[in-house]
C-alpha cells in the first residue's frame, strides 16, 4: 500500500497530464450532457487535499472550474461529490472548497471523509431511491442522471462491483487509475489476494505471477479492460499509459463509457495530447507536451481507406463519425477538411443534400454517398 506522508504533496508531471485529460474532457462533457438532461453528477472518489505543494489545483477544483468557466453558462445543475479517506487531506479539501466559493448551477456537497467503497454506495443508494420514487410518481422508468466518476486511488481500495454499479446507468462514465508498481510488487503476497480479486472481480489475474516482469503491466491492463466489458458491462473503453522518469509504466488511465459520443470526445482529446496515437505519456518527455494540438500523427489516408470499405453506402456525417470512432483507432478531428473534402475531390464521395458551397458538409445530419 502506498503511504501518504504529507497532507499536501508535489504535483508529478504524469499527474499533471492526467489532470489535463480530465480538464479537457469535462470541458466538453458538462455542456453536452447538460443540454439534454436536468442534472449531472460528478464523483471524485479519492479527491485528495484540493491543492499541491506549490499551489497547483487538485482534481476537485479542476472539475468545478470546468463548470464555472463555461463560455455559455449551462442552465441545469451539476451535483459534485468529493470523497477522501484521509482526515487531514479531507479537512484541507474542505478549506479549499470554501475558499473557492460558490459556482453557478453547482450543488457542492461538503467533502466526505470516509472510505470510497462505503460512501459512494451510500450516495448511490440515496440517489437511486430518490429518483425511483420520483419516476414512479410520474409513471416513468428509472434512469440515474448522467454520472462521471473520476476514481484515482493511491492503492487498490476499489472493487469491480462498485464500478459495475456506477456503470449500470447507460449514461455513466468512469475515468480510473490502474496503478502498476505496487500491484506488480504485491500480487504474489497471499494477504493481497482478496483485495486484488475485488479489484478485478475475478482471480484470473493469478497467472501473472509466472510471467516476466516486463509483460505484467499489459497483462493487468488487458484483464482489467476485459472485466470492465464482460463483468461491468462497459461498452466502449480506451486506455492511456503513464510512465515514470525511468520510462516504466506507473499506471494506466482507463476511460469507460456506454456512449460512442463519449468515446469520440475522449479519443479526440487524447489525440490532441498525444498526436502519435500511441496514447502514452512519460515523465522523461516534455512536461508541456499536452498543450500541443499537433495532428501530424493522424494518418488521414488510413481513415479514407476505412471509409472506402463502405463503398455504395449513403450515410450522414454523424454515422461516419460513429463508424470511425467504433471501428478504428483514429479520432474524428478535422474530418470534414482532411477526409471528406479530399474524398470528394478524388471522386470517392458525393454530397447528396443541398449546400451553398462545394466541399462543405453542413451539420451532422448532412448525407453523403461513398462511391
């Protein structure tokens, strides 16, 4: 188990990268979902003290800023739940939140000082019971509001059962840190067996003890993704590898969603952060690389080849985006300019609906034919 010796610690480069991914995604998630729903729920399961040693913002403040800094203010409410087990860190977070002040349309609960597994299930019990009551009164089917859970544990006090419950609502998403060094170090210790079983929801991780050390990170990652799919029922998953200053895997940042739109948005954000498409970041690289928006690593000709497999099909732009998102490693960035426009110029695509100018594709409902 990783021991936390100080209330407020330093911000490591790979944590800064993780927060950049979180910030970019929430900046899009909040306005998209709030335009469709009455409320949203944001859960930070291992919230920390709210700030780092030299003043950098922790994940709770990043989430609140994602709401506060929306260019077009949203009309619906976002409910924020922050859970932190360490009492000193929790008290520090409470202080930081009070200093941050109110945020329009935010319902900010006092941070809960307690165990994530226990507290998040208590919260979901309360939310689910309340919603079921309201839905029954209206004669409607139960549906939890869209929920985004950022689960960033220092150790392994996370169970696949809890992830499954969060994801039982089709409009839920998770961003989970799967820590590697301690998992690899302790996986052959009997006292850890029960905890690791809970983490994966199975004991199928045990063959890892017979593997070379270099193969263990990817084995754990692949098993966790498989369990998210098969056990927790998560439809779409993407993983981002984080490495330390020795270029060894520190952890995998794993995103899960039941919406192809959510997958599209996260994939687009990851390509902006890592334009090579490898979805990997190392502390030995330039710590500022996540600020770049270099799309040189995207092979647009490969995307064209993928679309040509649908030759003869009439599709909307939205259907094309969905196909690329679900059937390729590529993002939908610059789709109209670097893919559809080129295809039309090369007589491989034809616009079917009226438009003001050639080589433009107005709106996601615009129809084209692949020829």
